[in-house]
């Protein structure tokens, strides 16, 4: 047999356009340090550490024992889940949705970002992505080969879009805009005025406004939905999730809501990618959505206690922050004399054995910021504070 040189196999161009998710890489680094016995306290990831409600877990266990609950399920989810999502929106946001054609359950809202992008963006179409913002908006836009137009969110504008700046962009080439309030990572809350401006902007330019809304219940007394805005149903899509609000991040239960036409287009994509969700999980999620106001109050009492310690950590680091932030994180600006946020985070990781997140991963407008997650117990936050205080005093 003649010797031959194998042809080199290369991945699709889209793979070279994106990087491995920052936390995927960084958590391996943290795991390696823990394997060395370093006992790293993680304040980096926004993954709730508390349990779902006991009745939710019991529902999952009970339903999983039933033989008929292990088959493929509808791509649109079970009717009970859609109906309860509709009740949840009516009771908490004042928004009336038709559960038959205006709600689509998702395997987490991260999945929904991809489905929406595939449904609305052709290669070369423009998409507006916030800077700073959730990195997945950018990576998914690259995967679908869209042209990305970043729009600035800056502290001098309250971390809200500058609509005069937006009007100067080639809006005729842009089909989709990603928005997220309460904003991650800055914690900026939503306002009625903001939502009105966004819907007006979308209507005038034919741009779909995709609002990612997973943080509205965390340290926030007045949850808001963009779909409550007049005219929003015609031009907006809202993503939501039980990950943060019900401590169900690993369950991968989310949803989107919009007009029937948009929902149907997205369903065409979704039905060709997944095969539905596990019925016992959907029934348990239905139970979770029936949570009383006391559930959210108790959850936020705990996050408020954690937030007090997180603010002490920020102050110890010499960072400044806005006390009106909402959501699962605390966002702080590093001292002017500091070299970089990345350097601070690495120094804290290796010197104090505490993992916090540098803001540059959310975009260039975050490069002088750090983010602390509230997804750690008060005890661990206090341990982190002690370690950082000791390290900073050296």
C-alpha cells in the first residue's frame, strides 16, 4: 500500500470566529487550584446555590415514577406549563399572553438566543449587541454569521442605550437588537421610559427587539416586562427563565413570549433541533411558577444579606459601585491607579484564593470593572472578605 499524506481536516469557519466561553476555561483553572488543595471561594458564576422549593422537587420525584412520563414530549411543551407561564406573566408583570400561541417553553433562555438568531438573521444581516453585555449575544451572532453592531452602554448615560448614537448606525441593515434589563453585568434596572424608547426604535426601523429578562425578580421589588409596553407585542420578543428566580439553573427551564407569528417562526427552528423536555421537569416547573409572593421575598432577604458582604468586598478592593443595582451580581469600578481589572482578579485568585470576574469579558466598556456574584453563602462571602482584607493589607 502506497504511503499517502492525509488531508488536513479543519472545522467550519464559524468555529474559528468564536472562543471557548470564558467561564468554561476559567473554571478548569479554578478546579486545578482546588485539586492542589487551594480551597478557592468562587464569586464568579451566577449559578444559584440554593434549592428549589420542596414541593417542586417532590413533584419531579413523584412524576418521574410514572411509566407514562418518559416518552417524547411536544415541541411546544405541555399545556399545563404554557398555561402557568401565562398566569405568571399576568400575576407578576401585568401582561396577558395566550398560552396556545404566544408562549414557547425553552431548554433555558440561552438556547432561545440561538433559536431567535437562526429564525431572524440571514448571513450578513445586522444585529445590535450591547457593550457591555452577555457574551452569548456576540458568540451566537457570530455562529449564524450575522454582522455585529455593538452599541455602547456607559455609566455617564446610566448604562442605558444612547438613542442618538443608535440612529447614526445603518439601521436599514439591522434586523435584531439584544436588550437585557435588569442588565447583566451592571445591574441597571429597567424603566418604562426605556422600554417605550426601545419599542419606538424597533417600530420605526423594522428591528426586532429581543429582551432577555432572567433577573427581574432578584433584589427587585417591581419586576417589569417589555411586553407591557404599548405596541411591544408587534415587534418584541421576551426571554425569561426559572434559573435565577426559582433556583433551577441546572433544570434548563426557560421560555419566550411574543406574537403568534414570531413564536411560530422560532418554533420551526426549535422543532428541528430538540425533541422536547422531560415531562416530570415541566410538571415540576409548573409547580414552581405557582410560588407565592413569600417565596420571592424569602429569596431576596437572603440575597440582601449577601449583598451587604459583597459591598464590603468591593470597598476593600477600592472599587466604587452604584447601590441601586438589581440582580445576582455587584458591579464595581476599579481604582484609577489599578493596572487592570484582569490583574486584580488574578491577584485575588492566586493571592487570596477568591475567584471574581473581570469586566472585560462583557465588552470593552467593562474593562475597568469587576463583578462579584451573590451565589455564595454569607459564610463564604465573609470568608472571602477576610482573605481579601488580609491580602490587601500586605
